[in-house]
C-alpha cells in the first residue's frame, strides 16, 4: 500500500493489515470526547459502516480537535489496530489528523440524530451523507449494474433511444413539451395556431414517455434488445409511487409471445432481487432494521406482515401467479373490501381499470404471492398491444408486487398491420407521423413482445422505502424541481 494513497474504509474492514500505517479520508459522523482521547466515527461512502478513529490528545491540538465536528471532512494518517469496541473489527490510532473542510455546527443542517425523511427531502443535496441515503445509493448502483449483467449474459443489445421525440408512445398525452420558441412572441400560422415549423426541430416535440417504439425498430432487426433510460411523464399524480422523471428498463424481443415475455420478466425480477440479497447484504440489513423501526411507529393495521428481507425471499421462493384480468375482476368483485365498500374505487364489473388498492389486495391478501395479470380490456391499454381473438381483450401483462402494486407493464405487440392501423384509428393515434413505426409491420413483420420495469418501483421494493421520492437522488414531482 503506497503511503500517500487513501484506503477505502470498506477495504480496511475486509483486508486491512493490523499494525500497518493507513490513510483514510472521509466525513465525520460523530465525535465523542473522553478524558484523554477522542473517538471519531468516520464514513467515506464505501460502506454503511463507519471506522472508529481514536485520537490521543497528545497527537492533536485543542484548536484542531474543535474543528472536527459532524459533517467536517478530514484526512487521517494512523495505525490500523484491532478494535476494543464492540461490533468493530478494526479502528485507527491517529498519528496525524488534518481537517480538510469544516462544517460549522450552527450552520450544518445534519446533526447526529434521526431526521425525518420529509426534512431530508428538503436538503436532498446533503442527504447522501446519511446512512439511509448512502445505503440506498449503493443498492441503486448494484441494481443498475445487475440490469446490465442480466441482459448481457443473455446476449441482449443495449440500445440508446432518443429522449426528445415527436411521438407519444403510450398515447396517454402526458408529455412535457420541448421548445425553443419564445412564449412572448410565438410565431403563428395563418389560422392563428403556433407555427411549429419555426421551432428548433421544425415540428412539435416532447420528452419521451417510453423508449419502446424505437426499441421495437431495433428488435425487429437485432432480435433481442433493451433500453435503460430516463422517461418523463407530465401526469399530475402526487403519489408515493409516481415521479415526473423516472428511469425505465424496456426489453423488446422478436419471436417472443406473451408466455415467453412473462417468463423473461419473472426471471429478470428474481435475478435482480437475488443480486441485491447476494451483493448488498450490509446495506439491506441496515434498511431492514430501519423499516422495522419505522413500522413500530405505525398503527397495528398498517404494519408490514413481512420484513423487507422476508419479502425479498418470498419473490425468490414462489412462482408468480398468472391469471387473466377477467379472473381478477371476479375475485375482486367478491372480495371483502369490495363487499364492505372499503375500496376507494369499487369494482362494479368487467371493464373497470384496476387501481393500486386492487392490485395490492390481489398480491398481499388474496394470493400472498407476486401476480402477473394478463388479457386486459383493450379500452384501458395502449394501442400497440396485440388484440386477442375475442376482439375485446389485448395481450397485456402487468406484474404486481407486494407493497408496490404494478412494477412491470408490458405486452405482446400487434404485429398485423391492418389490425394495428385499426386500433390507431380507434384511439386517435395519428398514423401519418408514425410511418417509420408502421414500417416494422410492413416489412418482415414478426411476433414480438416487451415490457417496461419502472426502476424506482424496483428500488422501492428492494430498499423497503415507502416513498418513491426517497429512492432517486433528485426527485421530480409536480411543483418540485429543486437541485
Ligand atoms: O406501464 P407503463 O406505462 O408501460 C410502458 O411505458 C411501456 N412502453 C413499457 C413497455 O412495454 N416497453 O410503464 C412501465 C412501468 C410501470 O409498470 C411502472 O413500474 C413504471 O414504468 N412507471 C412509473 N414509475 C414511476 N413514476 C411514474 N410516473 C411511472 N409510470 C410508470
Ligand atoms: Mg402500466
């Protein structure tokens, strides 16, 4: 180990040689002063565990020690020792301590105590420095890495799809417009409409709501592809499960029918959950305990039946239940909360759109297993889904998870040009601007399928956090684009 290089705290815990001289750098979490020594808990982001720094008063000036406060950054040169304290394997006896950057206690907003998640959202620029958010950040990284590993192992190609587009992939009209037009002086056509011919791209454009349509172009040549990018939705839903900017993973596969699609999605989710359990053990244990503590403050009927780690194990141990929308409606109609009018949205009959309360009832109360719902009424699904022989339902699939509701949405795609054109006309998707998409059906069309996994919904599941604003570093929600 070169003497002027810092060692990561994580490495010291794994393979540090007791007796060797080490350099660590990081941020002070706490300082405790006793008679002749001070104990500093130092964190450098490499692990949830702080390393204990022991400073003999003989080796530090009073003035210098006073600057070692919560949030200050320091460099420590010292000797790695076996720890006396409980639960710590090693600690560092200081030879030389340098304060790199002070954090004045009267000004630094993070104190060594439990802050509410709401407060931490207001100081999201600093919340990486808490145990909770550093743990979430490491798990998030691991999940990003696992997504790419999974598809790479299967020979899928990662495709970058555009963020600026002129189409509405979901046909739901929830788009953020992208323009360089001057609002105070917009160019007008003769009919008095905004003249987008003069806009930057020469037409009306928006931020993408999904990379799927471009994904289909790639899949109908490269066979198996996936995208993993940010998507934007201007839906005004201020819930704990919706973001205006979220990340989505969208695999798209030629020659896959709905059955193959479900198999892939189930294998994918199990792979991700297992990857987290295998690779993020310490962080998950921390988050597991955190969720247990939170639960204690909740009323009995709102407490989770299973712990975070138990819920994750439950995913691995069970085949996902597969059933049709029609079967689900029957179960929901007869369910207690529906009979007793406890659902906010009562299920009257076939055709109703399912709300998160219904999805969660099926998963958490009825089956107690993850559920894949298929064959939804075409009226409540997007235009590109393959129409079943009954003419009423489409080959859609939604995967429902405990505590989350919908985590994946996908379908087999309508590959028949005439049927697709019919559907687009029915729901009013303009076909003239979608010629490029329709070419996949005109030339060498094939059966194909795909789905979208909401990355932050996955993050909710594997961290046990209750609000989607806490599993993305800088959440964008209605009336909030701070930082
Ligand atoms: O069900 P959605 O809208 O499906 C699509 O966008 C398809 N193009 C996917 C495909 O077949 N390639 O969205 C897919 C997933 C949802 O299941 C959910 O997990 C997540 O994206 N999602 C959101 N996550 C956070 N905030 C939002 N506002 C979300 N909207 C959807
Ligand atoms: Mg959906």
